[in-house]
C-alpha cells in the first residue's frame, strides 16, 4: 500500500489507517505507521528482536511483518514502552558516537 523510501502521502497514510482489513503482510513503512514509529526506527526494533520479520530475510533485503502481530503489539502498552526505550537507547548510543568523533576531530 505505502511506497517505501518515496515518502507516503497523507492520503495513503489515512487509507492504510482506515482499512477495514489490513493485508496479511506489511512493509516497514506500514508497520511503523501502525505502531507509531518512524520507518527508520524499525531497523533498531528488529535488531533488538522486539519485532520479528516474516521468513529469514537477508540484512539488506526488504522486511515484511505479519499484520496480526503488528496489531497485537500496537495494543500492548508494555511492549510499546519497551520498544520506545530500545529506540531511545539506540539513538543515545549513536549520538554519543557522533559527539565522541566530533571531539576527537576538534583536537587535531
């Protein structure tokens, strides 16, 4: 439904949210939209094993998720809290690395 990497329009996002029946598998953009996360936040969630893609895709392959699992996760406040902490931890570590590299560059 949503075209990944090309920025879904507002109408496409509303169409997905208003579907009476979701498709069986969702891509990362659709999964992020239903869970309330950005598309780029899905990779850290997969790495933390908080959401598992269908099959065993290669690391550089597109990931698809079961709609039933996504809906169940969206309704679970404990899981959402855990996922939010995992995302915050990921970005904290990534930004700390940037700060550390910037400090080293200024000394040179």
